[in-house]
C-alpha cells in the first residue's frame, strides 16, 4: 500500500478516474435537466439560463482557489470538491424546483472547479515536457469518456425520474474514495522567481500577458460543450428528434473525441500546439456547418457529430498543454485556473446565447452558431498566435 501511495503512475490513474466520473455526472446532468424542463414546459431561454448555474459556481469560487491550493495542497481540495458534488447530486430528488436545482448546479460548479483545478494542476506540474501533450490528452480523454457516457443514462428518467441522479451520485462516491489513498502534494514555488512574490491579481495579469492565446481554446470548448448538452436537446426535440436519438447524437460526438484525443495530443508534442489547434477548430467548424444543412437526416447528423468530435474534442486539453508550454512553473496554478475560468465563461455564454438563439431565430440551424464560434477562434489563433506559439518549448524543439 505504501508503494501505491508514492507511485506517480498510480496517482495519475486515480486522478484520471476521478475526472472521468466527474465528466459522467456533468454529461448526464446537462441534457437530463434540459429534457425534464422541456417536458415540463419550461421555456428554452429559462432552460439555458438555469444551465449556467454550474458555470456561475465555477466562476464565483475561482479567485479563491489558488491561495487554498498553495496553502493546503492538491488532495484536500479534491476531497472537498468531490464531496460537494456528491452531496448536491443526491439532493436533486429532494425537491423539484427550477430555483432549487439552480442552487444545486451552482454548488456542483464550485465542487467541480476545486476538483478539476487541483487534478489539472497536479498533472501539468508533474508531467515531463516530452509527455505533457500525451498526459493531458489522457486526462481530457478520461473526461470525454465519462461525458460521452453521461447522456446515455438520460433515458433512465423514463423509469424513475430520480434514478439518474442517484446512479451518478453513487459512481462519484466510489471514485472519490480512491483519493484517500493518495499522498498530498503542493504546487511548485520557484524561490526568487519573477512572479513568486506577486499577489493573486498580479499573477493573473502576468499569466494573461504571457499566454492569453492559450485561453481561447478552453473558452470555445466551454461554449461548445455546454450549449450542445444543455440546448441542443431542446432544439432537437423541437425538430421532432426522439430523446433516445438525441442521446446517441451527443454520445457520437464524445465517441469521436475519445477516438482522437490521444493521437492529437501526441501529434501536438511533435508538430506544436498551434498547428494542431488550427486544424481541430477549422475542421470542427466545417463538420458542424455541414451537420446544420443535413440535420433532417438524423443518422447523417450522428456521423457529422462523430466527425466533429474527432476534430474539436481535444480543444480543451490542447489549450491546457499550450498554456503549460508558455507558462513558467511558478505560474502553472494560475494558468490552469485561468483555463478553467475561460472554460466557465464560454460555458456560461453557450447555454444562454444558445437558448436565446433557439427561442427567437427560426430560419437558421443552431449548429451554425457553434460552427461560426469555432471558426472565429481558429482564425484568431492562426493570425494572432504566431509570436506566442513560437515562444513555446514545443515550437523551439
């Protein structure tokens, strides 16, 4: 047991397992509540606004995360975050109310921020440079596996409405228990480093100045993921697509992301993050754009979603790796936190703007909104990221 506690490989896989189960709960929760609210007659705009609770939670707690991580270490934050998620999931069946469920989503957002920030920083801080892309790709793939499995459990609501919440809460509890086996550790502090004496705001400013371009992919992926899982089910139901088929469409996207997550991560170690990011964003925009013109054919839509997942499913993990290439070691916690904040901002915008789009714009496919967003970020990285990407260790190699 003492070897297990000290083994870096064991620690890595425990963190990966935690993230996969967290992904499962998020992947199930967004479409599940969207379907329940839609069947209860809640408007798509209010439905989308309710979904932002998860990301409001992550943003509210974000400024307080880094000091706590430096003070208490990785393990306590993971335990507190995971425990908060478990309690909130099991509380959903207690009272069916838009307001109460919004509060629970805020609490889950706070827990997820603590969990993901800690695991993400732990992995980026301890991964060798030559395997950084690979390790972050596995991290991202584990989340995608869980997130992709989540929507498949949405039909359980037809058996017993609280059942999906109970199943998710129990799975999180099992994965959470493994964290107790890990030995606590702390983020690196470089003695006398240029940024070591800066306060939280100073470190934020320094990190943004160094690697602002790397925060765009997490922002875009947050918009994509949240809007797909919170609003697309509403849009699809209004297009007379069956709930079970909606689950398959969303799972196809995640399956595509899983298939290419590791290959794209390894490829980015060799070709540079910027080049792979541009390919992913432009390719994903093309696939979603095509799906928007052929969405009357449900199974063709499944194929386009799978292809889109192959392109953009790695966007978040590639953004983290890009950030870690550019960021000095003592600013890695700040950089990881800003990646999470960018993801949360995108996730806030996605359901709200997507809900408004579905509610008030009838002549254009919802998928074209996602395509335009991905293409816009791809162009910014292509034309504004030259100087920054050349500063990365990967590019210099």
